[in-house]
C-alpha cells in the first residue's frame, strides 16, 4: 500500500507522548438505518480491522429509560442467509423468545472475533434533547443507569456509549458527571462473573470549543474508559466561508478565516484526560459546497450529496471530473470541480495514514470512524479502514469481549452462557 507522506512540517510531539504499551483501538459506528437504502448489514462489517463497534443510536424516554431507536432493525428483523454472519437464515420459531435483528448478528460477530467489543450508543444529534432533564433528576438518572446495564445484559453487549450533543450550561456539564457516575456504578453492579473485564463506558464529545467548553473533563475521567473525539464537522454550511472539516493543523498561510483543527482539540483534551483514553474521530464522508472557488472562500448553497444535502459518502469521492488535493502541511485533503464550482472537504487515505501516525506519535488511544457505511472503495489503496489499520501498526487492542449473559431477557443469548 502507498502510505503517502506521514509527517508534515509540524511537530507531532508538542506534548510528551504516553509511554503506555497498549495496543491501539480502531472503532467504527454502525448506524441502525444502514440496513435500509444503504444495504449495509452487520455481515458486511470488516471486523478483521476493528477492535470496537458502536451501535447508533438508542433514544431516551422522558422517564429516563433508554429505549431502542428502531426495534425492528435492532432486535426483530429476520435476515436471509446472505445477510447473516454465520450464513444461515434466521428462522421463525414458536414458543421461544429469541433475539434477532442487528444485535443478534453483532453477537455472532463477537463470537467469531473474541477481541471485538460492541457498545450501544445513546443520543446523537437527533436524540440528545432529553439528556439535561434526565441527568438533573435523581430518579430519572437511576432509571437511565439501570436500563443501560439491562441493555448490555439483554443484547449481549460490552458497554454503553453516551453521545450527548451537547451540554450547554455549567449545570448541565456537572449533571453529565453525575449521570456518568450512576452509569458506572450500575455497570459495575451487573458485571458478569464469567469475565473480569469491566463493561465499557465511553462518551462521544465535540471538538469545537463551543461544544466542549462546559464539559468537566477531569471529573468525567473518573468514570469514563474512552473519549471518542468527534474530530470532524469543524467546518460546514453553517459557516460564512468554506473550510476544512477535519484538518489536523492550521493553515499558516490563511489569516482571515476561523480555523478549528484536530490538533488544537486534542491539545485541549490531553491537558485533562490521559492520552490513552483519547480516540481520534475520522470522517467517512465529505462536506460539500456549491458556487465557490475552494477552501476559505464564499459559497452559495450545497450539493444534494449521497444521502443528505451537503454530504457525500467517501466511496463517492472524489466526484467525477473533480481534482483531489492532499496537503500534508495541514493534514487535509479535498476535491474541487472547477466546472461545477463544487468543493468537498474530506479525509482521503493519505490523511488517514497521517492522522493514524499522529495518534501513534502522540500516545493516543486510537482512531474511530463515523460511520462504517461510507468508507468502502473499489480501489483497495484508498480504503480508509485498512489505511488506518496498517498505519496503527496492524495490531489492535486485544481486550477480550463478553460472551456470557445468563441474565439476558432472550433465550438464545442466555443459551450461550458458560
């Protein structure tokens, strides 16, 4: 594989790297809705190149209970044999209470890959509305924590990922800490005796100053195993001018445009969180702009995109007729179509390689992708997941997953208990 330039003119050791010998994490979000128009199933996941999967998303009931976002996709759908991990069609069975849907397939994937951990991600952009009222109410908080533990046991999971977008006051930031404390306690109380590895508690956090300024990071660190840094969407159609959505470094040639960078965000988090807990987010999509001349320019509207306006899957980039550019000095890539006046900011394989090397140099925990359906490529050299895997050293976290759930609500998950 052509690795491309891995180092820029910037130092990647502004702060001392961790001396930890931990193997890196490589995680990916799997969205429940991927099984519909995207036609991407659990069986399509390249689990050989992943250590963690985060399932997006669960919602929150107003009483504090975590509820599945799409019960049919999550626990009910019967897949045909060409859509299953074990290549056997799900059978309809009477008088049994079996788990089906994506979570059954994820459990089978875990059995095939004993070091693959799966967490249920709660919230996200659309379903974070109730976090403040739940986190600030002691009874609702307890229900949230208890239901988090119950979902792990019922669905055969390894952890809970909380994606609160975003605490907006000091009070909410402090309530977030209390919520994490309660969840950690509930996970510890329900820990399986068959596996001494604690259940995971992770959080997805924004990398723009307005998104992390109310986070009480030092206190959160007491309860959180992994901080998934959403190091993308640092520029988009909400800005006055175009920019790079996930540049590693600032462009020193530009002075008149606000630049948010991955390095700046990581520098902030690393002051308060151990580096091995920080997992850098990588986009498997591009942010696009219409009627513009390229980076740091005015624009007028956004293209239709692959599935939503202004956003293309990485596998659809660069667009036909567009020129792709990689700048190792800032750790960013983009494409521009002069005829259509269309600019798209995204991470290509060279940027992913550079960022993965940065992760290793800085002693960070690893990388994760949002989200797995966008990164496939007919050109294996451009595949983002394998680019990250090889640049992280080709060896990933070997912490064992959980496979025994004797208290599961589902007959087939209980039957695997040892």
